[in-house]
C-alpha cells in the first residue's frame, strides 16, 4: 500500500512537470507567432525607418517650407526611408523631436511645422501608429514634470487628431525628467530635455 502511494505521487509530480513543460513551450510558440504577426501587420501599413537623433534647431529653419513627403501624392502602404546621414534637415519628416519653452506645453512655429508634416504622413498611411513621448527638464518636482511631459505629448496628439490621424493610432506617454538627453546644469542642456519625441 505504501509503495503504491509513492508511485502515485511520483506519477502525479511527473504529470505536473510534463504539463509545465507543455505550457512553457506553448506560450513561447504563441508569443513568437504574435510577434511575427505584429511585424507583418506593421509592414502592410508602411514603415518609416528613421535613425534616432536629437537635433538642436536654429531659428533660421523656422522659415523653411514643408516638403511634399506625406502629402496627397503619397499612397497608403508606401515605405519611406529616412536615413539620418542623407536626410535633408529642412525636411520636417527627418526631425522627430520637437522642443518646448520652459514650463510650457505651447508649440513653437518650428514644432508645429514638424508635427504637421508627421500628421500628414500618418493620415496618408492609416496602418501606421506613433508613440509620443513627453519629457521635461529636471527643475520642478517629479510629479509636476510627469504632468508637464503628459501635457506636451497631448498637445502634439491634439494636432495629429485635428489633421485626421485616428486616435487609436496615437499613444502618448510621459517620462517627465526621467530620461534626459543632456546631463548639463544650464539652459542649453535643459532646453534639449524639454521635448516630445515622435516614435514610429
């Protein structure tokens, strides 16, 4: 009787171990299939390859006019590749960071030009999605800077939606002061940290 009880326990434990292995393999395969599906879905709607870079803009660039990329002649599903080395920096689609004044979520004229160009591109390519990351400099409390980063991201999102980008294609997130691009303790460093990054 005692021997049968031990064998039964061993069989039960072996069965549990086998089921765990089965579910682990199943979940790994399911995750792989989901990631493959996401990649395939993204390619169907078109993609923009942009190398990440933070660019300080001069005031001379505010008078430049928007280029035709993303306008009416751009067809849905077209893949536009922007290479940072060869991109014309007057092209607003080549710029994926917009900057803000101290303690403000109001958009500058240069920021509006860049945002409108991205909005045109997104409205012309409905399969695309975008993440808007709001950031702040280190001055102020952590909570205040998170709220300020959110207001900045929402300001960009509102323009996107006003120009026809579907709300479900836009995701906003605020990092506040948590992800600075410049660690300096002066205005030139802080001005680079007051930003929204447009990520495809």
